[in-house]
C-alpha cells in the first residue's frame, strides 16, 4: 500500500513498524505440519540431492501438490517444473489430491518429451508418488524417480518456492468466490 502511494520503504522497515503497532499480516501464516506417520508405499532414494540446476531442458523435473482454499472449498494444483528454466511444463487442478491428479500431470509432461529424453523426476514422499501407478508411469517412460527425505521441505524447495510465489503474487491478494 505504501509503494502504491508513492513511498519508498524497505521491507524490514515495514516489518519493524508492523511489529511496533501490533499489526499482523495474513499472508503466508504458518500452518501446523500434519503428516501421516505410517508407511503407504515404496520410497525412492534422494537422487536429486538438492542439485537444483540443469544444463539442458528435460533432464530434471520436480513436482508436488498444493492446496488453495476458496470459501468453504479446496482446489489442488499438481505442476511438473523443469529445473532447466523453472518453467511449468504440465499441470492439473482438481477438487482433491488424488492419484489421478498427479498421474495426469505426469502423463501430460511425458507427452512433451523429445525422443530419447529421460529426466529425473523428483517429488516429496506424498502417497501419490509412492503409489504403484506413479512408479509404473515413470518406469514405462524410462524415467528415474527421486524423493525428498521424510519431512524435509528443503529437498524439494524449488516446488515449494514456486507455490509460495504463486500464492503470494496471485492468490492471497485477490478474492475468489468460486473454484471455477
């Protein structure tokens, strides 16, 4: 708001003033981490190992699922991001974080691959990525699976960073009445 009014103010100055005045920003409030403690399927080794750069396209992909709350409903997004240029090469949206949501985005991404390209596909340890249907899609396309270590968001920080920017720049500053 200050910037729009023509003021030039550093972010830390605004944070200091907000703390002094007891103001709290609603954007990106931390939510309690909830994770199922059981084992749902087979996990893969962390092959990516935080090597988030790629010299050529279609050598390293990352993916995850995020939730958008719109009124009393939820919408889930599953993108596939190429680490070469951080572009979203495929995505799907849906009302629940199902296997079909993630599998559809992977199928779309595989369909864009040039001949002989076999990227490493990195994700967290979500149930969708441990499921045999996901692993079968990867195996059939000759792709290598990589997974973050359990409860370690830094291992998949490119996807998490994408979601943070998307929500900050598009979602949190707009009001959406419906999911359509």
